[in-house]
C-alpha cells in the first residue's frame, strides 16, 4: 500500500513538473500573439517604461511606471498588423536577409551532415572516435565561446561583414552529424555487406540504401536547424554591421525600443515560419529523435 502511495506521489510530481515546463515554454508565445491584437496605444502604455498621458494614472512614486503584462487586450483589433503591413517594404527586406542566411545553411547541412555521418559510422580510420568526441565537445560548447575563433578565422579569410562569416560555420556545425550518426547506428550491417559483395560502391550504398532510411531524421534536423538559424542573433550582431543587411531577428530589438506599439505584430509575423515548420515537422521530431534515444 505504501509503495502504491509512493508511486502515485512521484507520478503527481512528474505531472506537475511537465505542466510547469510546458506552461513556461508556451506562455511567452501565447502572450505575444494575444498582445498583437491590442491597439498600438494599449501596447505602448502597458509595456513602456516611459510616462505618457495614458499611463500617468498608473505611476508609482510619482515618477515611475511599471510594465504591465496583459494576457488579453482590452480591445481586439488588427491595428498593429495593419501598421506593420503598411510598412511592408523595410520588413520584407529584413526577412529577405533572414532567408539569405537560413537557406544556404539548411542546404549545406542537409547535404554534408548525412554524408559525414555515414563516413563517421562506416569508414574505419585510426582517430575516428576521437574526432567524434571532439564533435560532441564542440556541439556542447556555448555558441558565444566559438564566436571568438570564428571571428579570427573570418578575418583570415577576409569575410568579416559578409554573410559567409555566419553561413560557413553553421553549415559545418556538428549537430547534424551527431544526430544522424546516432540514428544510423542501428542500421543492419548485413545489408551493406551484401551490397558490397554484389559490387555496389559506397556512394551507391549511401544514396540508394542508407539515405532512403534516414529521411525522417533528416526532416527532423531540418526543422531544428530552421528554427535555430531563423532566430539567429549573436552571430549577426558580431559579423553584420550594416542595419540594412541585418536579419529580422536582430531588428526586432530595435522595434521594441522605437515602436512598442507594433512590436507584438512584427514578432508574431516573424515567428510564423518557425511555427509552421514545427507543426509540419512535429511528427518527425517526436518519432525520429525518440528512436535515436532508444537505440542509444
């Protein structure tokens, strides 16, 4: 009886923790989208630290106005979206900059990572596992640490201030190799050996046998990479000095300072591609990453 009570208590704690983390992750997104339907004035008055005619009644200590987070707008309107779309040209240019960064990174990773993972798993060379450990260490390091060597190497290559300074390191980031190698560890070697006996080249085995069986993990990797690089900030701040060439993810902070009244609508529109990618790729994320964890 005591064992059942203990198990029930542990189960309750697990549920509470899961709900807590889900709410913590989802709440900012919900607030951003609901607040995007506020009027410009309501958003400005709620979130501005400055005293205005509309929020003067909420002052504390006569001079200080605290930010008030509202879950729902007092008046539902599309005013913010209309304002953003009326200035579509500069925002579209910023989104174009984001696309210029994300597309080459995606294509490069999805071409190089599966081939590198195949070689890392099936080709035998002396320092293979040591190299893979280095891959894992680099993957686990905070990105801010790697920015310094990236900055130095970009100087050697004379590409500071260029999109290439961001794209090249991202293409060769070890995350894709790590995920795909873990997925193909359980692939039957007997099939590959049979192919080799029949005279199939390694390239044919890779393209005709292995690749069709790892489409799911490649799709999951594409979703992760898109979301991560669509929201790129630190690298863009370091390497892209021109505001005209900056991605939208960097410019959002400027919108917050310059025009809080449309910040939520601009953020909601910018987040849509990542949300759509997650919705369509969710089954691959759950299925393939879980399969990799089970195999490991």
